[in-house]
C-alpha cells in the first residue's frame, strides 16, 4: 500500500473504472500512453510496487482519465 491514502483510493478507483470501460482504456493502452511497461502499470495500480515512480504514475493516470473521460 502507498503511504498516502489518497493514492491508494485513486488506484482502486482506476482499477474499478478500467473494469467497467474495457473498450475505452486498458492497462496496455495506459502503459503505451505513459511510456511504461504494462507490468509496471499493473504493479502500480495493484499497489504491489509502492515506489515514488509508482505513486507518480497512479496520480498521472488518474489526472489523464479525469481530463479525457471526466472520471
């Protein structure tokens, strides 16, 4: 789990949204969008990698989804 509760909540929200909107975005499309591996995206969203880079990625994905889809 991430140190910041907000980041944990964002990761859960992103995973939930991805599950309901598979035709719009997937972990693979997000990985391509941010220039990361799908594995790193998955580990970050599932809070199995809790580095600063992972936390930053979760926050960046959250902001991207907000801007693009009104998440």
